[in-house]
C-alpha cells in the first residue's frame, strides 16, 4: 500500500496490572484533589441536574462562565461528571463517590 511522502506510526501503551483497585482508588484520589469550586459545582449539579452554565455562574459565588466551563471539563475528564443528552435539554449526572 502506498501513502505518498508520509507515513503513520501508531504506538500502543502497555496496560499495568492493578488487581482491581484502580477504579475505586482513582475516584477517591480524584475526589480528594478537587478544588472548592469543583466541589461546589458537583454539589449544585446533584440538586439541579438540568442546570446550564449561566445558572451555575449565578448560583456559585466568585466563578466566571469560563471558570465553570473549565471546571466542567475537568470534572468530566476525571469521570465524576457526565453529560447525558444534548447541550440544550440534556442533564448532568454526578458519579456516586
């Protein structure tokens, strides 16, 4: 198969054996590393799963819309927060700790 003047290399990472402790340990460690604003966002979304960024900004003191956007992405990347459905009309699901 010819690709022209370029090629692609794919590197696979080796998986470490964790003995089944990874999921629980990761969630617990991640929860301990949350900022006060991230904790506030999680607590607010537990009671208001359909809240949008504007509503979160108005409900949590000293946070901007960019701050909410950043923290929502961080919480999603840690697995503590999940978006269910579309951007408009969807809801937030907070992982049980």
